[in-house]
C-alpha cells in the first residue's frame, strides 16, 4: 500500500489492488486503526470507520489541499 504522505500521525495512502476494474482516484486515511476514504473528483467522503466530525472536516481540508499530489501519485503508481 503506497503511502502518499503523512500528516499529524495520519497516513494518506491507497491500496495496490484497488479493484477490477479499478475504482476512481481516492485516498484512504488511517490512524490508530481507524480508516476513512475520500473520493477526489470532487472531494467527498466515501466512508468513515470511526473518525469524529471535527477530524473528518480537518481531513477533508487536507485532502483538498493535496489533491494534485494524490492524483499524481495515483497516476504514477497505476500507469
């Protein structure tokens, strides 16, 4: 699972096997065994497995600020 970047203990990553056919560009965010997934175009929450609303708002903002970096890493890995 390629880690795109880390921020405040959160790992922003995607899995090497993202389905067949592959799902659209998205990012998983994991910390302390809790996972959330955000779609990128447009940025929106796909699922949440335990983060509170405040944390989700913060993660949403981080994903929005790093969309280009995430898309670049995704395209590089899956090309």
